[in-house]
């Protein structure tokens, strides 16, 4: 009844196994990856045709940790898994980043990747297993995916790199002076696709060495996925990128000069208006058949990208007129909100963050219910990105994936310089309100957060900038 394919290898101190053919056979690709006794099922499904008018690649990645995986019952009134936790959202983004660029250019069919933690041994982190499972499922599904990728977590103890340190080793990294690094690297055979880390004042050479070490360690994982695909892969989906070279030539002839002049504006608001006017001028110059072409938006974007990339690569000039080495004008102000514990307004060019710090007691610590147990966190950083920060009308509500991800990015940077709880026994909450954005608002949150915490009297080991 089942045509099961299973491949295994020794990876570090554990056995890594990839299995397909028994569970969820109606999905385009399903792989259960197991490292030690941590198992994650990845399912891939994709639409066989593109929605009419689709002008972007609709890839969705979901990651869910089932409480039964660790022999637990969910807390709360309903006693079942509900909306994704912060950790689940961050892991979904972690998986998304390295796989998204590997889909064939021009492929715009809907793709859904679902990763479900089925078993957790409380030793091997499920996020690494999930990324490997997702890569394997995509590779065997037939979707136009130019993978596979592999991934690994790297620790750093006593001057030595550690492959896939345990969950306990990575928990409470700030309070573990022996463990100075939590680095996740994903990549293909030839290149690194994604790096994410929490580091405690490592040198540049130590960080680069960790990335190199990780890339070496993922090579056998990639080979294992290829071995699985050679036996279990489905026929490749018949996809040929649409040739819209004639349309692009018409768009370029109609408006390259005006579009180039529009992107010559160094003020963001003026540039946005000028680019919109250039797009309308291009449309006015096209015939009805060209205007009705579903690839018109792609042709416009291709023209804009070629202008911007050409300015940077050939002229060394960025979109706001700066060279590649110039820093935008920076203005910092602290103590601007009289009734808050600490506040700072950090402005860098047309990007601005209002960071506010509040101090509390142990009763204010955040309770986090995870598969490996319930624990408390005495440092929180919340990042808010309202539509007005980019002069737009948009959704207002609970934080989205991007806001959660950017907040965690800034959290990692500031976490490393916080005082020990024994020296500063307070709960710290930093809120970064992005009031203007023209790039790098997460790093403005790092700078503003550092300033506002110092304004609140938090004895940081050192100021942090990004």
C-alpha cells in the first residue's frame, strides 16, 4: 500500500532521517525529517496555474508546534493550538527567507509550505529540522525550485564551534557565559542563502569562521536530500517563464528617460510622485493590447530595477544620491517624553524611530509557554510599523509577521549588552514606534532602543548601533 523511501545519515551526534511515501500522500511533496527524536513533517502544495493578474510570487510558509509533540496539553480556556506564537512566526520567516529566492524567476503560482512539529525530544531544536524537511519536500514535489538547501545551527564554546547545540544550551544564552553564539545558516551547495544569529560580542573573524563552519556542515544534508529526490521525486512541473521581451522593449522606449529622471529625485515623497507620473506616461504611450497584457506590471518593475541597479553598480550612486559609503544625516534626542521612564527619538535621513523604555518588577516578566517548558523573559522589545510612516493608508491591527520579525532582530542586538538580572533586577520593555521609514527601520530601533534604555538608567555593558 505504501511506497516508502527513507534515507539516513549520521550528522554530528545524532542520526538525521528523511522519509516520504507513507503520510500525506495527496500533497505535492511530503517529507518527515527526524533528528534524534525530534520529528517535523513538511507538506508542499502548489497551484497548477497562475491567478489572472498575479504580479508577485505568493509563497506562504506556516510552522506549527503541536503540544502533543512534547507530551503537553495547551494552556488557556480552549486547550488547543490557536494563532501562531511569536516563536512559530519567527521560525516560519526563518524557513521562508532561504527558499524564496530559489524559485524559478517568473513563477507566480501559489505555493503553500506547512511544517508541523510531531515529536520533540527537548534536545534537538525543531526549527532546523523543519527547514531541512521543507527543503526536501520542495525538492521532491516537482515545483520549479532550484534547491535543495541545507541548514545548521552553530554554537561557540571555549573557542570551538559546536554543530547543532542542544535546546538547553541555547536557552538563556545571556546567562550562560560559556555559550556565546546562536547562529543559524542556510545555503545551497555553492552559496550561503541566509544567516541569523544572536552573538555575545564575537569578533568579525569568529563570526565569519562560524558561517564557513556551518556551510561545510550542511553539505552532507544537501547530499541526503538529493539522494532522496533521486528515488522519490515527482515529475517536474511543466513551467516556462513568459517571454515579455517585446512588451519590455515598448515600455523602455516609452518611458525610460522620464523614469530615470524620476528616480533622480533625492527626496522620497517627490520621487514617489514622479515615479507614479512616469508610470502613467508609459501607459499613455502603449496600445490597448499592451495595456491589457498581464505582464505589464512586471515589465515596469524590470525597467525600474534596471535603472536603480545600474546607478549603484555603474555609477556607485544610491537612490537618494549618496555614494555606497556615505551615511545619512543622524539626529538623536533623549528624554523627550516627560512621564516615561526613558525615551529617545532617533532620526537617520528619512527613517525615524521613537523608542520608549519602561521598567517593571518581576511580576511584569513575560510568561512564555513553549514545547520545552514554561519560562519567563525580563526583556521585551516591541516594534510597530504604522502605515503613516511611509505615507500610505493601510491595515492597522495586531502586529504582523514583519513587525514581529523586526522586533526580534532588534531584541537580539540589545539582549547581548543587558546587565545580569542579579545586578539589575527589573523587567525591561522597549517599544519602537516607527514614525518615518525609508529603509533600515529595524536598525533605527536598535539605535533608539539603546538610547532610550540609557535614558531610563539601564546600565548597558555598551551602547549598540545598527
